[in-house]
């Protein structure tokens, strides 16, 4: 019997003692109190199946011993039992219904999306910062329970689905892969990190609208941008030719401004750790917005070590491969790769290693050998200076030594000043 995360309260009915077919229970993360029933399934349950309740007691490691109490008379038991409905299915699956203020229907077959849709949305969302009320079942219905035909992208941390809600609002839903960090860690700590991300408001950052943690699904909900991502733009011959130099540099500046805000204007600083051309979305005006906070991590002095690989190969800073030590400079490196990709029209690949080992590269060599040949050379002096400055900053950002890389605040300042000139 699995009744975890249902906000059940009160004592557990002693009538469970008669349920001899019950073999295991999981009543964790509720608000139950009082003694455990004298039933093998409860008495032999591991502490993880009982934890995070209000005041359970019993002869189980991790629980306090129960204080002696007077025997409960049969008529008193029947009155308590009146508040609880216990259906037995096929003699082996037991579902219990507890009455709080509303009746919650919980079924053992959690694979049925129809059953899950009956759950009140406010009990499924750990937090929701969207303007108004949005129900869990609307997401499930809009994606047909995350049918692959609604998938618009797949990454290392999860898959992104396009969902059109009943009111016409379109959102991007990132369904996360099951993470040990979320399951075994402190749920409140993870929720606090996500809450901090929902408070980010910057013109160059895709808004994170909400977060849902449910036994069947864990997902993030973002605003949806129809313009596609930077990778698609650069890899389409037609779109790349229309993506002029000034628009390209403005997109680079937008990414720099977003990262500068996260690193220097948020407290504590927020790392993205997965900057790539696929995670830079464009609106109808080709304004850049960084997205995908699936691997984002709040930075603190005591949590700078990342326990698993974060980021996208080809964009991740080299120090992550051998030290797993994260800092803002990891985002700086990824930004440099994206900036070079915008100038060249393709991923720089092995050119990065030669850049890191070379002491200097002349501007003339840069303009001759690296600029995207699908566009005519920057003829105006202002445009040429913008491209050269962007390339120089990109070179500085992809230095192998993190200490030699500039801060995103320095990069954003120089690009903004040059664009305003």
C-alpha cells in the first residue's frame, strides 16, 4: 500500500490490524501521528516508508517509543473508523481513504493518467508562480501524458514538450529524468532552489513559471518562444543568411547580459552550467533568451563540487572533466564557445584548443579565416569593430585556465558600450 505524499493526517486506524493480506506500506511524507497498528506490514516497515510524519511512534528504529495509553473501546474504534474508508482489491492491494476536509481518492495503479488527474492541482505543485491558476491535469491533457509527438527537444537532463493550455497559453514543459538528488535529498532544499529560479526576471532569460514534483512526473514549466533556438538558426542556410552581423552580435550581447545578471545581480549567484546554442532561444526580433535551468545550481561557498557531469559536450569547461569543480567561470567558457559559433556559423570544434595555446591572433586573420562565409564581410567600420571585439572576448572566455577568463559582467559591459557607440 503506497500512500506517500498525500498530506494525510490523524492517527492510523487500528482496524488495519485485521488486514492480514497487507504485506508492505509506504506512508512517508504525510502528517500522521500516534502508534503504528499491530500489523506485520507496519511493524516490519523500513524507516524510509514512515519518515516525515507529524508524530508516529512505535518500536521501529528512527521512531520514538509510544507512551502507555488506555485501551480504546470498540465503540470508540468504530467512530474513528467511520472517518476512513478501506477498500480491499483482490485481497492483496489495499487502498485507504482518509477524511481531512475533502476526500482524496488514491489508487494503487499510478500508471493510469486518468486516476492522477483526479488529484487536486494545489497538492501536486510544490510551487507555482504563474499568473493565475494552472492545473496539473491541463499539462497532462495538453501533452497527452507526454506523448513523444509533442516533444520539441531532448537533452541530458530531460525532454521538452510543447503544451497548449485550455486558455490558449502555450508553455514549454521540461520533463526531468529521475534524479537521485531530488529523490534522496531534502525536498525542501531542492524546492527552495527552484523557487529562487522562478523569481528571476530579465529580458534575456526565459521565464521559469513553475515546478511540479509528483510520483509519476517531475517537470519544470517555462514560457514558450516560437522563434526556435540559435543552433537551428545557424544551421539553416536560409535563416543564417538573414541573420545579419549586427543581429548576431546583439544576440551574443543578450546572452552576456543574462549571465552577468545571474552571476552578479542574484544573491546568492546562480550558475546555469548548460549554456549552448540549443539553449539560447530567439524571439521574433532575434532577441536572445537563455533557457533550460535543468542543471542550474545555486552557488554557495560550501557547495562548489558537482557530483555528476553538467552541461553539453563541446560547450562545457575543460575543468569539469577532471575536477568537477563548478564556478561562474564554467558559464564564461560556454559563453565563449557560443560567441565563436555565432561568428563562424558553426561550432568552433578543435579551433578552441589552438586558440587557447596561441598567444595572439591578429584581427585580420580572424576576419579572413573565421567569419561565416554565408554573410558578406562586415563592411561598415562599426560592424567590423563589433565582430572583432566579440571574437576577442570569445577568445578570452575559452582560456583553459579559468582564472584567465573575464567575468560576464566585464564582457557584457564591453559589448554594451560598443553596441551603443
